[in-house]
C-alpha cells in the first residue's frame, strides 16, 4: 500500500483489537490501554510517511503501544493503582494464561477481549457497546447509530461500563469452561452487531466494511468451535447465509443492489449449503433461537430460484416467530416490508405507517427508504419524493446516499411525466 495514511487506516481496521488486547495485558486497565493504542496509531501517522510502512504493522503497533504502556506505568507509578482495576492483588504476579503450555479455552485474542467485555456484571447493552468501542475500534458515534440512540447517550453508557469494570474488579483473563455458557448470548450479540455494522456500514464511502464482516464471521466460527450448541450454530448460519450474497450486493460503482435485482448465479452456494447445515444443527440442538429464525428467513431467500419465487408467506410467518422471541421495532419493520412483498405495496405501506410512532424508528433511515420504495411502486410521486428526501437526510453512508439520489431522480422524472 503506497499511501502511509491508507496503511494506518488499514492497520486500524485489521489490528486494533489485537493491539488493544495485548496492551491491556500490560496495563490491566482499559482506559490506559486505549490511550496507549491511540498514541501508537498517532505515532504511525507521524513516522510511517518518512520511515516507510513496516513489514509487520501489527507487531510495530503492539511494540509501540506496549512501550508506551510500560513508560506510563514506570513514570506515573500507576502500576499499583491500575492493577486492582482488572486483577486481584493476590494474582497480579501470576503467569498469564496465554503463556501456559496448555492451550487456553479461548485461543483468539479478540474473542478473549470480547469475553472480558461481556462479563455478567455488565448490562447486556453495555457489553455490546463496550465491545464494539474497544474491540472493533468503532467511534462512539458509529456505536450509537448501531444502537439507534443519541451519541451522548452512548458515550455515557460506555463510560459507565468502564467504571463498572473498575468498581467490580472484573478480571482480564480467559474465561473458564464454566463461565462460557453464561456469557455466550452476550458474545453472540456482539458478533452479530459487528456483522450488521459491517454489512450495512452506517458511515463511510462503501456499503460493506469487509474487515468487520470478515472479523465477525471468523469470531462466529471460533465461538461455534468452542461451543457447538444452538445459539452459536444459529448465529454462524445466519452470517454465512447473508454473506453468501456479498458479491452481488453492490454494483460496479459501489451502490447498493436490491435483493430483487441481484444476480443469484453469483451467490456463494458452498457458503449457503454450510449455512443451511448449521441451521439444521442449531434447530436439532434445542429450541429455536432468534439467530436460527433469522437464518431460516435468510435460507428462504437463498433457496428461491428467483426473486419472484420467494415464499413471502413463509417469511412473514417466520417474522411472527421472531417477534415472539425477540420483540423489536426493526423486526417489525422487516416484517412490514415482507407483508408488502406478499400482499402488494399498498399493504406494505399501511404496515409501515403503523410503525411511524415508534420512537426507536424516528430517525431510522430504512423506515423512510422502505416507505419511499412502496410509494414509488404505487406511482405516488410527490409522496415518494418527500420520503426519499427524508431518507437522504437520515443517511450518512455515501454508497446508500448515491443509491437514494438515483431513486429520487427517478421519481422526480415520474412526477414530471
């Protein structure tokens, strides 16, 4: 990569979690580790343009962040103050579990850090938010968009989570086999949200952040390998069935391609087969989980020979099941779209309009975009123009904005005809 700035950005996407995990093992304090890692990336921005991009950027960043952490501990005498935050005094000098001859229960650095952030002492929402911030390196604004909340609300939530880790003396260590089942649901939540954030990036120039999608799929595979039970199997099935369509989700200009316009011959059939096998495994392992039901919906799409052959009645019924397991305004929105595909755009528009009062959807770009699409299909041009303009105001992703701009021009031409 010729541009050092691009190289730093790529290193942030690829190596943030691993560098932070290694630094936390030195500082035993999340805030201090995060500061040291940020300093390492800042130093990379200063030195790589003149010194050149190192052959192994991750190792370079770990070394710089680690040296910064040790300097802080020596110069500011924070070792004794930081140690009790994440490690009991009696175990402070114990050998790190990762250095033992016996392979740890969780061998992946990133997954180990996620399990630490997903400690039961934290609320479920705090676990997911904190992990997205620390493990994935998302900005507070990006995490807030993923949660459909204000940035200030998310900043306060992340701060409280960090303070709770300090107050509860939550240990930074590999979870024992007994700890894993207790934490698996929260970890699945994290991996799923990382994937959805990567599949439909809330900000940026591209629709798909392949680094986040790849990380999420890899983490899901690791989690399923560690715990081959219903929830991780259903999660991995869902991710694979959706990711199988990645090659067709954007056009040559990077703009989104709707499901009905995608070339299904380019879908990854091996990935689809693996996903369906995992879905079967999940359903055999226990009662349906929300991830398994979502995977079943994705499987209906994957198995349809063409968009027109999609069994929308089955999809609407599956959303009924999902709403019982996981009540959510976003799930209601997706079901409303499916109703419109089954019963026609007028029925879909009526279903969407019933969701207009949902506070969580007030600034959700996909509600406006879905309304705009149904209005376009109905030929209600003035209303469609207004809905597309509203969706554009709510959309920060440049690829999605380009798509919506194109649709807006189309309905304006219809209005003028």
